[in-house]
C-alpha cells in the first residue's frame, strides 16, 4: 500500500449505537467522548443509546457525528496510523481540521455545536430537504434541478450520485423528472437544505463567529476543503488564517466537491482511504470514483483490527 488518507463521515451517516464498542475498548476513543460530554452533557449517551429520530435532529447530529468521527481517528492514531492527508464530508470537515491540529478537540467540539445551531436555525427559517440522485451524471442532475425550481446540486458524491437540496415542492417535481430520466431519487436523512442558498444566514453567522478568535489554525496535516477540493492554506500569515475561515464558513452554503476531493487526494499519492466515523457511505463513494483504490471503514473494534492488519501494523490485537 502507498499513502493513507482519513475520510471523516458527514451528516446522514448517524445511527443508534455508533462507536459505542470502540469507545468501550479504546482509551483514545473514550477520551474524545469524555471531552464531548464535558462540553455538552449527554453527547455520548445520544450516540450510544439515542433513537434514529433523535440523532436525525441537526442540533444532535452534528455534535454526535463529530465526536464519533474524531474518536475513530484518535483510536487509529493511538495505534500508530498517521495519514498523509485528511478530508471530511460536510460537518466531517470540522473533525478533519480538528484532527489536523487546527483546533483542540474541545475547540472543535464547541465549533461544531455552534455550527449545528446556526444550520438548524437556518433550516427552520427556510424549510427544505435533500435528495440523493443516483444513476445520472452530474451535468444531467444540474439540468433537472434547474427545471425543478428552487433546487440546487449541493453534494457531488460520485460520478453517478449527486445530492440536490431545495424546497419540498421543487424536490417533489425533481423526483418526477428523475424518474422520467431513468434515474433514482432517494431522501437524505437530514433536516434541512444544507449547502444550498437556504444556508446563507448560517454561513454569514458562522463567519462572524470564526472572526471572533475562532478561525482555524494552520493544519499540521493537509486538509482538502469541500469548497475548492484544494488544501486549506497551511501558513501562519494573517491572510492564510482569513482564507481558512472563509473556506470553513462558505462551505455551509456551497456544494461539497467530493469527487474532485477524492481525485485531489489520489493526485497526492493516496491509494488507501480509511473512513472514520459511523457508517460506510464514504467508502462506497471511493470505490465508485477511484479505480484501484483501497477503501476501509473504521467504526467498530473489529473494523479497527482489520484496518491495522491491512496496513501491516503489528498491534492489531492490542487494546
């Protein structure tokens, strides 16, 4: 194997019991949940015991998935796995930046909680939803979304999967257009039209928060930005800090360029991608986008052991 990248899961990957067994076995994972509980009591209980409905509420989803993502990454790190680069899908980008050293674990958690509140408020003010469109290329989906009205492609997930966000009525019209085009439309388990113009207020308010001393510091590991599919600036100059804050704030109301992100990582020599956090969505997107890449998941102790074995690490059975 060549170089490794960590991919941090995003909203929609949440499920009851996520990362519970890993936290029970791995001290590094457990420490992340302890940090989360100190700042927001009950976070680990929501992850481990919460219902799907509870976890699907944006105000809960983002802190919980962030904690699960970071816990998995810290467990791998504790076993000596050091990624050459990282990327996170939507809220996963905050976890990626935190892992890369732009924030402490506590700072990253505080940021994601605030981000969740802002996005939940924007979603309440501008009700919307999201659809994953399958079996159609991005250009076709862009055309259909335009026909549907207030609907915008917001997640370019794979060559044959694009997520569209928008008004409920427009998405119902899109469903029919997709069927006519021989594609497939599936609801996404989120509570708003994220990464669309409906999130403009959240983006502006997040920018204001970041300007109040919460801008990300220079990452110690390359972090590929959703907004541009290029690395966050890694310098210490004021203009670099400003640029990093702009990328993080604008991400909320702009599309996630995931296909381009994966190709950027591939161009950097990455051939092994480890999805950290709940589920296996990103693993599937890697397999559908990059030929010959190795894609692994790491949420449970068994998956952690399998990753370590695949990487040739000698402590695969050690806690």
